C-alpha cells in the first residue's frame, strides 16, 4: 500500500498529516506503509494532479476520502470530523480508511 500526501507550502497541515497517517498505520499494525510527499508548486500542477486541497491523502493513487472534488488552484482542504470541519482527518478516520483499503 502506498500513501501519498499532496500539499503546498502555504498550508501548514501537511506535516501533521504525515504524522497522523503514521499513527493510523501503527494503530492497525501497518508500520510497513510507504508514505510519500508530493509538493504541488503551482495552480497548473494542482490542475494536472488529483489534488483536492492541501493536504490530499492518496492511497494507491486514489483519494482516501471519496467525493472530494479536485481543485485547480493552491488551496487548503477541510475534512469532516465528529468535532466539525478540520484541516486534517483524525487518526481514527485514517485508520478506518487504511483498514478498508488493506
């Protein structure tokens, strides 16, 4: 399983996203995950990629959270959590997604 985090430098949540993916992987016993970072540097790169805002988390090339619209500009992403909209999914949400994709 390959996890990629698409981000742009202006959004601060991408570093914590990688930490949460690692924590979620550990929760489900998958410490062998390959986690890559994909920096999106321009609106053109955003439009040409599966970018749905920073951070976008892909699992084997597919957005981990179905239904997210692709964006064609550098933008931060919001995730729905039990506590409301947040800049990152929770560790539990990520663990659930990783379990489902395993």
